């Protein structure tokens, strides 16, 4: 990682990226899964202390197309695609245990497991 780029999401939350990879392949989205190793962690939304929207690209890259990844009818993660629909610009983390907050994420929202 250089000083001008945020860390890779896989370095911050490897379990989340592993889950997303498997879920996207299962959903028939191999192109999005293949993009995951290049997705960067741009931090959390910040609109409130409990907002669970994680940014993976600058805000101006986000489109209004979403892919939801469910676990037995309960949403786990909603992925917001980028404008090109070739990668993820952000995600709403609904029901996913992220584990302890790593040093690369000092501002994780309150209540995120």
C-alpha cells in the first residue's frame, strides 16, 4: 500500500472478502468476485455513529444498482455497484460478524460485531 491509496479491503476484513467472493460466485456474479482483490477500504459512511455503510470507492463512483446477499431470507450484505457495474463502490453490512476492529479501521461504527 502506498501513502496515497487506502488499504485493500481484504487486508482490513479478510473474512468479509472471503464471504463476498463465495457468495458472488454462488449468485452467478464471477466478474464482481474477481474484482474483490482490488477493492479498497475507504472507511465508513459517517452519517451517524451507527451507520453500517462501508465505502470501497470514492462516493462519485457509486451507482444506484445493488446486489443483495442473503442468508436464509435475511439480508447479510447489500453491495452497491460502481458506475461501470464491474466492481463494488460500497456496501451495507447488515448481518455479518466482522470480528475485532483491526488497526486499519480505527473508526468502525458502534455496534458492529
